[in-house]
C-alpha cells in the first residue's frame, strides 16, 4: 500500500469532513427553508380561509333572522292556520293581510331575494312572490295567492307529514342563488303547517371584501360548491365556473366534497409549480373556501440569495482550505524538526533543544521534548553520580581501614610533639599545619563515607524558619567579619513540616557558608520562605547572595562529589546537601548568572 503523508491525509480529511458537511448543510438548510416557506404559507392561507368562512357564516346568520321573521310573524301564522283548518272566509281575509305584509317586507329586504314561496306540507303553493325584473331592485313584486282547497284526505295526510328540516341548496342556473327551505310551525298548536322556500341571491351573502384577500400577488381565493365540485366564485376571474377536478386535477377534487375534512391545508402541484392550498368548509352551507398561494412566488426572490450564498460559501471554503494548507505545512515543518531532534537524541546526543514557540499542541510537544531531554540528562547525571558514589563508597571503606588509623596515630604523636616542643621557635607553627592537614584528610574520609552511606535522619514536626535562624547563628562570626547584610522575608504563617532539623540545618549551613564565601565585604544575602499551593502543598526556601555567580558550564556540576572551584574545601558539601534534600523527598535548584549572584531554591513537601 502506498504510504500517504500526514499532509495528504489532512487534505483528504478537510475535503471529506469540511467540504462535504457544507454541501450537506446547504441541502438541509434549503429543505428547512422550503419547509419554513411552506409552513408560513399554510399558516397565512389558513387564517384567510378561516376568516372568509367566519364572515360567510355571520352573513348567513344575519339572513336567518329574515326567515324566522317570515315563518313566525302573525300574518304568516294566521294565513296557514286558516288554510290548515279549511276556513275559507278567514283564509280570504288573511290572504289580503299577508299580501300587504309581504309587499312591505319585499320593499325593505327583497333586494337580497328572488322568489319567496309559502308552501303547505304537501308542497302546494299558498303564497308566491315573484320579483318584477323591470323594477331593478325587486320592488313591485307579483304576489300570487292560491285559491285551492284541501280535501278531507289531504287534511288527514298533512297531520302525518313530518316537518321539513331547515336546509340550504345552491342553484347555479339561471342565477347563482342559495335556495333556503325553512319550516313553519304554528305557535299556538305547535303544528307543522308548511315551509318557506326562498331564493337568496348568493352575491348578497358572499363576503366580497374577505374573498378579495390573498397572500402574495399570485395568490387567490375560491368558493366551491361541495355538492358538485364547481368553483362558483374566485377573485381569479380565469377560473370562475370551472370545476376543481379540471382546474387542479382529479386527485384534489375530494378536498372539496361533502365527505372531506372540515378544514386543512396541502401542497398541490398545478402545472409545473407548487401551490399551498388551505380549505375551510362553511357551516350549514354546501360551500367550501379555498385559499391558494404560490410557493414559486416566495422562493424566487431567495434564489439569487441562494446563488450568492453558494458563491460566498465556496470562496470561504477556498480561503479556509488555503489557510489550513498553510497551517498544516507550517506544523509539518515543526514536526520535521522534532523528528530530526528525536533521531539525534536516539543517537546519543542529548544536547538537542528545539526552539518552536507556537502556542499550540506542536509548541507543547516541543516543550515536552525539551523537558524530556533535560530529564534524560538529569537521569544520566544521577546514574553517573550513583556510580561515583558507589566507587567512593568502596574507596572510602578502604580509606577508613587503611588511612584513618594511621592518621589517628599521626595526630596523637603530633599533639605530643606540640606539647613537648611548644617553646622551640618555629616548631609549633609547622606542627599546627600538620595537624590542620590531618584534620582535613579525616574530614575527606568522613564525608566520603557519608556520601556512600547517608546516615538515617530523624523526622518530626519543625518550624523551618527557626531552623534557618539557628543556621544563621552558627555562622554569625563569619557574617559579622565580612559585614554582610542579611535580609529575611519569612512567610507570615507559622508552618511546621515533617523534616529533620539536623539535616536541614546542615543543608542551610552548607549553602549559607558558600554564600558568605561568594559575597564581597558589605555584600547581601536574602532569605525568603513562602507556601506554594499551585502544584500541591510545598514549602519554598530561597537563599540569594550578591556574589559573583556561577559560570553556566559549572552549574550542572556543583552537586557532583569533590567538585569545587574554591582553593579550599572538599567539594562534597553540596553533594551531601542534595542527598539530604532527596531524603526529604524535596527538590533543590540553582539559578545563577555571572556578576548577578546565585539563588538556591529548596522545595520541601508539607
């Protein structure tokens, strides 16, 4: 299999997880947008359909008061009562009275009606009002009164007939009318006496203002006869007197029949475009309102926005791709540097230091790599130190057997000679030199043994600040002799930690003695202590001198056994110091610069 570079993999990843999601998101957002437009149109057209239906119902209800008036007025009641009772004299009288009443009614309300007929239960005309077409608005109607008499058998049949229910029927030819059937019940006897047949002009109850409502310039409203499926009114004149099946397709004709739901909305296809259709039946009337709005009309203005958005997204993708490509290449260059450095370390060169100062994972990796090489160098130093200590241990053990006893013998004899020849001029000085050197050799042997086999320390709770003060008291004469200024900045909190007071006193003495030796007359030593809670609870001691500092090449060597830059001394003091700090599971660090002094940082766990 061909090996692919990280750069190639990242580019493929960007194309797959960067470009593909943008395309998918674009498609999803387009669908969401289309659905939003569709839902908006459904909501708006539903409101219009409901408003038209409500207004239509209000118109019908207002006309219903006319039918109640005609059915329950005294003239109609008396007319039918005399007719049912076959009272000829009274019938003639009531016909005259009823005729006057209906003439007056027609003058006031007849403009909304065509024929008005009062029929008996058998369907025969009793009174028939025919408007005069020449009068223009229905005045001066022709009123025909029946002179027919009911037979005994018919009178018997009438009593058996059930009252006709109130109903409405739409007639389109020759005129668009709403035929009303309304029963007449005699108020005195609660007897069914006949019914009204009224031809209500449909345009008198159609809420024209509401039917003009539409959503969008291309939208329109229709009024459908649910019995026949005919469109009897529309504010789009092109489809008046058409049928739903012809206009929208046979599959949508069921939306407006008597068995369909009372209301709803649907997305329909009309030609090559999509329309939102909301419909609402009119209560008690075989009519249904339909409101249509074009999806294309509302989507078209956004097509340009979609194209512009696509171009912008494409440009953004290109810019992002170029930016990612640049970042990837730059990151890969850093990785190449890291790889070369890692190979160099693998070859044994631990002095590699990577200078990548980016605030990202690559920068963190470079920092971690540098820390790793430092840790490796430290571990190697510790291994070398352990080897040295092992050698020193063996050598010190032999010294203790081979040298210490002779040194003790020499020291005793020299002391005896000092007592015997102390009055001899020049002798005492030479003997003191010999005794000093013997003591120095003895210290070398003792410290070597301590390095090889550190003594066990006794731990207890102690105040480190007080141990520092005792250490300062031990070298008070040396401090006064060089007129050194001691500045102390101890932590305000009195903290006792588990430690060895003798061990820490030796640590502080070794560092303070070196500091006193390093500073000039009138120099300064500053001691600070504080608590650090950022990475666990630690007690920090800083001892800073104003001396000449330590050369950079010697900083890593000062804790090595027998290393010293002074003419005197054994070079084991700081090695013992580090050993004691390690026994405390602490850490000691040196910060120094030539001509800027030296700082020892001691970290002790609490």
